[in-house]
C-alpha cells in the first residue's frame, strides 16, 4: 500500500488520465508520432509506388538467382526491383513474340 500511496503523491491522477486519454489511448490522428509517420509516408510516395505483382515460383527463383549472381559479381546493392528496372530499360519490345 505504501508504494501505491507514494505514486499518488508523485502523479496527479487527473493529469495521468488526461495523458493516457489524449496520447496513449487517443486516436492516431491526435498522436504526434502517428502524424509524423503519415507525413513521411506521403512525402516518400511522390517518387515511387509500392505495387504487388504475381510471378510463377520458377520465375521468382530465376529472378532471385540472377540477383544473387549479380551480387556475387560485385553489384552489392542489387535487388529484385533494381534488376527489373534494368530489364525495363534494356528490353527490346520489337523482339518479343506475340504469344508471350
């Protein structure tokens, strides 16, 4: 009991309720941290978009193998998206068969 009474002497119960209601239990819009994260997401979304594409397991394995091969060859920052961007820049669309 002495510890509980000591806490009450240190902290004003009304102030604790207010902090919890406004900051901890409040809506994300009211929390400063949540606003900061949302605005940084909006700022970064201007130059790229996160998308979802489907690939067959075999194609994904081939993509990962190429990324690993390039990393072993010294391209330390190679990733799936970097390799796909490179392929887009270098594809010859006239050479693609119509049935692909």
